[in-house]
C-alpha cells in the first residue's frame, strides 16, 4: 500500500474527473470484468441475474433494510456486534452463538485486514495456516478468498440479517462476492474507509471505487433487491468532533443515494458526554434527511447507528462493562436505530465468542431498562444540537461551494484545502491539522482548527470553553491535556486530569501553541493504537 509520491500523483490524474453523477448501467458493466478478474473467485459472480434471483429468495426476516425500517417505526433500538474469524465453519458457529446466546438482532461478518488491503494471496496463506493449526490466524473472515458458495453457507446458517463490516478503500470485489453471497448490508464509504485505514490511497481513487460499490447496490435496487449501506461513522475513533463525523456521514449518504442506494444508515461514535452524544445523533438524523431531500433523494430510507466507545478501553472487564453500559444509555436516549456493541475484552483485541455475547447481554439489559424512557430533551441537549448543526452546516456548505455544487469534487477540494479534516488520520489525503480536546464537562471540542471551515464565532465558542477548563484545572490549555484525554477512559474517567504536582497557573489568554513534534507524536500514538485493532 505504500505508494511512492510519483505513483500517488499518477493515481490522482487517473481519477481526477470523478464527479457526483450516477453511473450508467453500461459504464458499470464495462468496468465489471476488470474488477472480477482481480482474484480467481471473481468468476463465480459473473452472472448478475443469478445473484439477483438468489437475493430475491432471502426471507424477509433476514433482510437488513426491513429490520431497520421496522425498528424505526416501532421506536426500537437494535443491537449488532462485530465478529469475524478465518474459517467458514468457525464463522458459522460464531454467528450462531451470537444469535442464540447473545440474542443479537443484527449480525456482522467482519473482514480480515489482508482482504481489506486487497492482499488475497496473503489471506490465502492465512486460511491455510488457520486450517492447519486449528485456530483462526486471521483477524476476520476472508470473504473474497472463500468465495461465493462459502458466503452463502454463512448467510444461510444464520437466522438474522447479516452485514459485511470491514475497512476497505477498494471494496469492489468484496461487494460483488458478498452481495451475491446473501449479505444484505454493506458498511463503508469512500472517505470513511480511506482516511482512517490507509496512508497512500488518493481520495479521488477511493471515492471512485465506492461509486462502483454504490452503483452495484443501486443496480440491485433497480431489480427489486434492497441492500442497506452504512457509511462508517466513527472515522479514527479517537475524539472525533461530532461536526466532522456528521459532515462526512452526510456526504457519503448523498454519494450513495446518487448511485441509487435506497437504504442508508448514518453512524456516530460515542464521544462520552451524554448531552453531546444525544444531540449529535439528533442533529445527524435531521440534517442528513434535509440534505438528502435537497438533492432529490426523498425516497431514501434513513436510519442511524450508534457505536459504543471506539477509543481505548480499560483492561479490567468490570470497568469495560461500565463503558459499554454508558454507551448504551446514550444510544438509547438518542433513539438510534441500532447500537454497535463492544465486548469486555476490547482492550485485549479481538474478543472470544463468549466475551462478545457478554457485551451483547450487558447492552440488552441497559437498553431494555430504557425502553419506556427514550428521548432526552433539556437545555444542554438543545444547545449542543444547535452548535453541532451550525458547525456541520458550515462544513458541508464550504465543501459544496468548493465543488461548485458537486459534493464529490467538493470533498476532494475541501480535504485538500483543510476545510474538511479528520483528526489523527494516517492518510496523506487529510491534513490532520485539527486537534480535538475535551472541555470541562467532557464534551469534545477543537483546540487546533487548521483551515477547517468554521467561522470566528464558532471558533471563539470552543476557545472560551477550553479556557474555562484551564481555569478549573489550574493549568494552561496545552497538548498535555489532549494526551491526558486520549488515555482517560482506559484509566477510568472521561476527562484527562493533571497528575499530582503538575498544576501551574494558566498562561494569560493562552490556548498555548502546539509544536509539530507534539502533533506528530499524538497522531502517531493514537492512529497506531487504533490501527493495530482494525
Ligand atoms: N471480531 C470481533 N471484533 C472485531 N473488531 C475488529 N475485528 C474484529 C473481529 N474479527 C473490532 C475491534 C474494535 C472494532 C474497531 O472492531 O475489537 O472494537
């Protein structure tokens, strides 16, 4: 994946014409043979009509979009874990356990890292070694290598709708094989599965490759088969300000809808402050609907996903249950259509089936206790909703202006200009100039804005809140606070506190400067931590 600079630039020129326009069926079908030729199992899905008729035979209770619609209508929140292992029989057993013992409403199949990087030969070695050693040596299910028949065995073995969850900048072949294989939802998007997951993939490239995925889903929809699509909400998973993740989710929803996708779930990763989290989901749902309607996509069914804490977890399982439960409270109040659950073994890596079941059961307990009391309205939530909505609108309008009305061109230009940015992203396609920090109450704010398209008034709002925290903690707003915040939850609290004996008088008027060295080390620390557990 490490492209030299010249190849990166070549990648840019090849795809620089990418615009937000629905691909004709002809264009899609012309691009298809080259995609299917990238691995030998591609040949198994050549016949689209066969894939469509297989999908038409999937019973209603296993169709993702119907489950989401029913949940939204009934005011219920569904629960979905993450899970993927290297071998087919083990994946089947794992899903059955999550369904029966964990009572998961929706199931996943998490794809391994080799497949995410299109390294199918390495995935093959992983499969062979897993079979040989009798345990999974891959960190997910290599669906492309296993191929069509194996995917159908997996989807037929479960009694609930199943989604493909991954982190793949170029997911074209993966989408072809898994949709033909009976999965009824597909996560990701050209921004959200590039910037947090890759270093050298140009944004134009991933946006174009995800147009292919969305057009494939659009084509299924034209043939009467609705597949749910879910932009990956949490991005880098570490203190992403809600306006950033919401703006990206809304852009990806618009791009998917343009290619004919009719069922879209926009996601949000828990930040930790209850009021901000609830407001973020309210704002996301409302604004996304507004933008979809404005672009003529009023037929799209929109739902929401709430991700339990995506940052570092406490090692201690009892403490981890606390984090899981707190996320569930926020998700329940927010009225999200589904919760993506974590396990008490999150700090250790990929959970066992048993730990995954425990996460599901803890989530279910809290969610059930909230059944009669969903929704949270108070001044704090309204204020946060107002702020997040104003910020998200400014980011989206800036991107649209830069793209002269085209959200794809606008996205490319906005990330180039730093008008849109993602904190701690490893990708060269994002500036990585913004630095998030918590305020006194634990809400995620912005310390360094770079060229982010937020006006002076909104920036001043953030600055004031940070100075309030500095006064309360008797220390200057500094990069140390950011570092303390990043590790706080894993150490048992939300807001990072100064270590004993390090209090100083805050510098006058100062948010303090952040050196490049500090910026670099934070980015390296967090993304590395995030990426070892993709
Ligand atoms: N099974 C279960 N969870 C997984 N995750 C990644 N791969 C798997 C897998 N194969 C989870 C990580 C983290 C999130 C990003 O995805 O534990 O919570």
